[in-house]
C-alpha cells in the first residue's frame, strides 16, 4: 500500500475525514484534561491561600471582639461613674443651696 500524507485528502477515500475527526476529538479531550488539571491546581492553591488568610482573619476577628467587649465594659463603668458623679453633684448643689438659703434666713 502506498503511504500518503495525513494532511492531503485523497479524492476517493473519505475515511480520512473520520480519522481527522478522531484526531481532533483526541486533541480536544487531551486539551480539556490539561485545562481541568490546571484549574484544579489553581483552585487548590487558592484554597490554601484562603485557608491561610482565614486563620489570620480569625485571629484579627478575635482581637476585635476582645477590644469591643472591653470597650463595652468600660462604657458601662463610665456610665455608672457618671451617674454617681451626677448624684453627688446634685446633692452638693442642693446642700449648698439650702445652706445659702438658711444663712440668708437668719
């Protein structure tokens, strides 16, 4: 049998079309497998990066929660002290008013 160039189509035999389509199918499947493998490697790398960042962000989140909790406690203490300071100021002002009034009444 005479060996022919695979890229040159014969005029009578149409089997070359099926062979070309099979080669094309094989090339497309191989390209799809390579693309899928590349994407899986990229997703794995992204997953590792996100996991590393998640640990760091969780640490920051815990710190922020601690700071917010401390500030809430400090705010409650400040309100409590402010309330007592207001009460003491009111008592002192009333006492001073009554003393002045008593002194003026004598």
